[in-house]
C-alpha cells in the first residue's frame, strides 16, 4: 500500500521498462539457463515505510511504500528507479493521435488511472517475484530454518520466540512482522543483504501467490538459513552411529533431528553414491530430553523415553489364537476358519498400513499340542491352524509344543511391553482357561487384549459355569489393566470408573468392551444364543471391533501423553552432548554468556561439513517432498510409464507412440538442457522429475534404441510392468497418505520418499 499517490506525471508516451537480460533469480549468482525473454520490469518494496523520493537523488520524500508493494519501473538512474503502482489491468494501447506508435505490451491504456509514486533506491527493492532458483536442477532452493552459529544460539531470544523465528519488516531486523516462520521448517530466499547479514524470505516460492492468507514473508538473520541445494536426505535408525572418515564428527543418529541429515549435492540421473567428498548439513538436536519426565496418576515419573517406547511399540499387533483341539471342538473350529481367513483382509486394510502384525497360535490337545509363535507370515499361521484341526499328522516336530506346556505366560515378557498382544481363547469347556496365568498382572504388563469365543450356550450347569468363569477371568484382566495403566496415564479424565461392555444380541451374545469411551480395557466375550450356534460373522466382527477399539484407546493415550509432554517436560531438558562439546570448545566461552535460552523443545543447530560418507548409507537415502511435489513426481512418472505398456497385446504402434512421446519430451528439455537421442531414458526421466533414477534398464536403453522394441514387444512389456508396479505403490501410498512425515508441526508438511520406492 502506498500513500499520497499522484496521477498527472504519467503521459501517453510513458512506458514500463522491459528487462531481457536476467529474468530468473538465480542461486549463488549462477548464469541463467533459461533463454532470454522480454518482460515488464516489476519490482517490490523490500521493507515497510520504504521512502520514495521526488527526484533521483533522495532529497525529499514524496511517498512511502509498504513491504512487498508491487511497482512498475518507468525509468531508471544509476541508483534509483522511477516507479508507479503496478496494475496489470492498466497495461494496453494508450489513447490519442500517436497511439498507433505505442505498444500495447508496455504502455498504459489510461494514464489518468496510473498512480505515480516517484524515485526509489534500487537497493530497497526486490527484483524478482520468484525465489532463488538452482540452475543445476532448476528447483527453487529451500533453506532449513535453524541457527548455524553459537553466537546466534546464545542470543536467540532476539530472533526466536518459542518455536518460531521472528520475521522482520526491514533488513536491519528492527521491526517485527505480524507473522513468523517455524523453526525446523523450510523457506525460500528472494534477496540477501550482505551489509546487514540478513535475507528476505517467504514460505512460498512466489510472492505473487493467490493464497495471501497463508503467505508469510520478511527478513531474518542469515545465520538461521541453511541452503538445501537438492531434496536428498539420509534417514538413519536411532541406534545408528554416524562416523566420518575425518574422525572429527562421530555421534549417535538420535542426536540428529528426526535421525536425519541433508546431503547438499545436486542429483544427476545416476543413483546417489557416496564415494567422494560430500557436502552435508547436520541438524543437531540442541536439547537432550532423556531426563525429561511427566507425572503419572500415582505421582510417579514417566520418562520421555517411555512415551517414545509406547508410541513405537503400539504400532505392533500380535495375534494369539488359542483353542481346544479335540474331536468335540473339531466341527466348530472348522467353521471358524472362514472368520480367521477374513483376518487377512482386516490386516491388509488401508486403515492399518502403518502397523505390523505377527501371528501365533496354541492348539491345546489332551496329550499333544501344536504351536507357532510370532510369525510374520499369515499364510503359514493359517495353514498350521488348519492342519492342527484337520490333519495333525502333517505337522512337523518344530511346531509340537514341548512337554505339552500350553500356558501363555511362557510367551510373555517379564518386563513391561506396549505391543498389542491380542489373545483369542476359543473352546467348549473350562479347560481352555487353564492356559491363563495365575496372576493377571503379567497380562496387564504385556498390554494384553482378551477375547473369549465360546461355542456353546446350553442350559447345563457345566456350560453355564464355563461362561461365568470366562466372564470372571475377563473381569480380572480388566481390573489388572486398570491398576497397571495408573503408571502410564496422566489425565484422570481418561480413566473410566468401571469398564463397560457394548452388547449386541441381534444374532449371538456379543459383549465387547466399549473402549475408549467407557472402558480402558479391550476385549470381550461372545457365545451363541441359548441352544444356538455361533456364527463366523459374529467372530469376525468381534475381532475387528477389538482391533479398532484398541487403536482408538492407544491414540487417546498417546495424544494425552504428547500434550502433557509438550507442556511440562521441556523444563528438565539439558543441552545435548554435541552442543555441550561445541560450547566447551568455543574460543570465546569465557568472555560471553553461553547459556542457551529454552525456546523450543525441538530446536536444532546446523553443522555444515564436508566428508566422505560410508557407502552403506546409500541404502538409507530418501527424498524430502511436499504433498504437491509427490503428486507432481507421480504425474511425471506416469507421462513415461503408462499402464497401457503392461497390456499383454501391446504392439509396435504403441511402442512407436512411446518413442514419439520421448522425442517430444526431449525437444522441450533442450530449451534448458543438453539432451540428444543417444541419451538414456534415465536421463530423460531425470530431466522431467529432477530426481535420480534407480532402474538399470532405463539407464541402458537410449532414446534412439526404443524403435528396436518393435520386434521385442514382450521384453518392452516386462520392463514397463515392473516400472508400473513401482508407480502403483507410490500412487497407493499417496492415496492413503502413508508416507512418513518429516515434521508434524510444520505448516507445509514434507514427507520421506525412500530411495527404493523411486524408479
């Protein structure tokens, strides 16, 4: 916005200057790849209250411009631009007798409506509407927001407020803007002021975006900007040790933010290799949270590591199917096989894409019992259960339970475990309950879920005693769980007074605990109507219900723990080992204050280094992309890897069509890159996606070789069937949003795309 606009100084002959030399905001002053083209010279005010003068030597202030106010340049002096308010609607053929001599491309159609401003310093404008672009890969350069100097870390209260880096309205960093940028987020740079050591940044790569609501912009210290020249990262396991050939940097991966570091090398079509010296950026955690704790309902401590353990282990679901295996139960067990078979559909559901499953069973016989413990193979599990019931002679010795010991305690951890251990006990009589432990506390410590499946409901004392006994055991398990969760719950509102069932008696008697609304325990009991027969559908629904309610219970607990952790745990944090070491070796530590303000629990400090990386790390390479970038990647893949090429009856017409398409892409790419018909399909795919290519076949096939597949359509189809399968995996993951997020708290989410998922 501008003030005191004047209209009379713009004439019919006045035109907007055009720029044809450098039209791209290139990173690190690289030569522009894009061909020169003519465009109107549009500039933006780089600060608030930006002085605009009456003449080009800055004597008298005529107007003031707000930050990012757009202006057309109509004339220039050595150090000044003469500017008017930019309004695209006013560009056109001027009126008057000499209008025929004026171009409609850079003149004003109605000069009376043009707001004349005056002369503004060239140093006080932003020359480009788009951010700095890396000319090697033609991507806008992202900058990771974190301090990279200890001085800035010690004095961070000047620029950081809690989890955010303050945006300023001027390069001198004096006036604070209304919006800010989150630490550990990514921004784009438009202008660098080396005099004030600051940069103009935005969360968008184009300040002329239509999404003005979410647009953030302003000035920040350069010491908080870490260029990520490409999207390559290495994601380690928390227990990995990061070692470098120089020996100067050597620490555990969990000292890095998200166990991740950035590889600051530009990609090529070849897969990322670590053989030579590599530039890297290491986002080191400023704070060590190992001593962080929150208080549980008993008044004892819950460590942050325990919360992390709960979050990690709760993603595992272990099924234990325990059943009476004798002639009396055989007819019932055979009918339950269809319900067990449907369990495969449940575990394959998109709802559980982020969970791992194991399968165990105990077929309890009078003299011989069979078992399988924590197999990841559903088919093996189901096959052995079926053999136990129908053809037990086919079962090998390794699946015969030693000493016929069927107690489930032997398969449980003595220490606390947060994996979901789901026990399904099935039988006709009370002998099945003998597998349960004497004390239910071990079940509670192992986060057990208990579902009883009883095949009969007869008006006999023995059968009714069995039903009552099973209900009693279920109640004991519920009470033991209630006592155990006091160690891990911090919000009393989440603990129910009594665990209540939801009853469904439409077909069978179906009692499932109503967790997490009115129960903290998950499980239940199902049995037929009096003198009826239990249906597989009831079994299937009961199992599905316990699984879904278990996950809801876990999520409610984790949400509560996370909220309390974020609110209270940071108080006990101490500087991480790496930060302590850096401070200890800091030359000026005795002359300045080295206490680090506690701004943000996940604050990071970036170490920029160059070293030779271990080739083992090549398998841990990922690409960090936004949701929009993932969509664009898949679309670019699909332009080359069409599903049509997997058809059994593919012929030479489609193959030649593919060749023509590749030639068209190559022609477009030649506007900025050197690509010829002897280049490989991998090169072509790289230039379309700007992401390396794994496929050996795509590296081997040259563009000019495509025509040879006219006589080898089956070979062509085989190659593209394999490539299509990989693209379909990406498409499914995109639909289900199953990519792991880099930072849950960031405004724009970035996701890890593993190297093995890429073509």
